[in-house]
C-alpha cells in the first residue's frame, strides 16, 4: 500500500508522525507521505517537524515521504508557495482542491494545475478543461476514501478518463480510522466507477511511478 496524502498533529491530524507511520505499517503500507496543511504562516514549522520523521525508515520497513498540502491559499500565491515548499525540502506537493464540503475559493483548481505540484487533492466538480491542464502538466487527480471529500469521486474519475488525465488513490488520513488496507482502497476505486484494471493502476502502479520519480 502506498498513500501519498496523510496528516499528523503538525496540522489537523490526530497522531504523532511515529503513531501515524506505525499504524500504517500494520496496515501493510510500504510508502507513506506526511502532507500536513500549510500556508505562508506555518510552512517552515511543519516541514522542519515532518522531516524529522525520516528516522522511522531506519526502524521499520517503510519509506516516509516529506510533503505538504497547500490549503486555502489565495490563487495568486499557490505557485510561489509550491516553489517555497520545494526549496524547504518538500519531496511531494499537493494542493487542497475545490472539494464540495469546504469553501475553497473558486479558481483554486485551475491555479494549482498551472503550478509546480504533484497532486491535486479531492478536486470536486473539476471541469474538462482543468482535467486537460492536469494531463498536460502531469499532475495527478485524487480519488479519495476520505469521508465527504469522496462525494465527487465518480465525477473526478469520469472526467479524468474522458481526457486521459492521471488519477491516483489516497486516503487523506487524519485519524487512525482513516488508514485502510490495499483491498479496501481497491473497493473505493471500483466504487468510483473504474474498471478493475484501472482501479489497480491508481492504487498500485500510479503511486509507485510517482514515488520512483521522487527518488
């Protein structure tokens, strides 16, 4: 299991990085990215803390990826903050997309997809034009098991397939109960309307390819 979107106590998650990673290992995780919510007010603090979690790789059979999720950042600041995150040591950069359950500013998806990021998280009612931008810029669109954010999974899957944009599965875990097994991840992907081969690709192949690119 590879999960490239999780949260610890460095933002609104419930667990210390060590607790989060240990529980993930028990669920069969081989790779976990800790991607706490950041904006200009906390990015240095979060990355300084999360980078220390790399020591866990020496203790357990897991790779810990240091990341961030740029969250409710004004559109004209997303690219500059993404570049700042890279400069501060973020190995993976996500943007909190226009989920249907939060007041994310309209236009966030488009601004994110024109920036130096890897994944647009829970993008909600993404448009065909935005999905084409994701495809052209090699940015993955997220299918998520996170309650509420997963409302639009079917729409995201359909639009992405229509323009051949990349999809990726993540949990967006905030609590112990949000971590899931590979088998349940596949069920979420199938529930989004994907065929079995496509489900396996976004749960297994696509995350692995992205991780290998980060190495």
